[in-house]
């Protein structure tokens, strides 16, 4: 299973459009957003994805009620546990206890710090795809996780 992972898009519509196009072109199976979408209008772009989407709220997300409405039950308060392709995941925005959680989950995914963090663990991976917005680092990045090979591809958009 190939999973697109993004975080910290912060209303950067051109970057979100590039990510959506890339995920559609690559035919990923699922997309995960790790928080700080910020405004509900971003779902006008995310709704163009040809695959399922799920995410967690971040500390900069405003208008939670309208975000929830536009997301149609696809955004959750972190940490959010889920199973996908026979693997278990924990999704969060802020990396509270991430190293300990890496012993309990196949994949621990987080955002918030705007810095790429891809580490193999005994069980799977800790993944922070960096920032999609590019505002702090100047790098607009995302990842694609291949759960069958347990490999993470870092992509600049």
C-alpha cells in the first residue's frame, strides 16, 4: 500500500494543488495530513484527491467546526490511532512521546516542527514529512510510504 503523507500546509494553495496532483498522478492508495491545514477552503483542493483522505488537527487550525464540516468526518483530534493495510498507525501533530510510541505502532506520524524526520525503528518508521507550505524552511516536502516494502520516499514539490 502506498500512502501519501503531508503536514503543515498552512493554506498554501499552490503547494496543496501540487501535492494533490502528485498523489493523483502516482496513484497512491491513501493520503494522510498531520495537521495545520488552517482554513476550511483548503478542502476545495483536497476534495480533488482520487483516493481516501484522513487527517488530524494541528495547533494552527482555525474554525474547527467548519473544518470538520468541510472535511466530512475525515479530521480527528490527535493522537489518532488507525489501521491501514494491516499496519497500525498513530497520527499526531505535536510529537509527544514519539520515541516511546514507536515501540507500540508500525508507523508513528507527526508534523508541527516543519523539519523532515524519517527514522526506521525496530517495528517500522517515525515519519515527519516536513512542511508542505515551505514557509519556514523554504522546502516544500511530502512523503510516500510504501508499507509493503517498509520504505519512505521524500519528495520536494
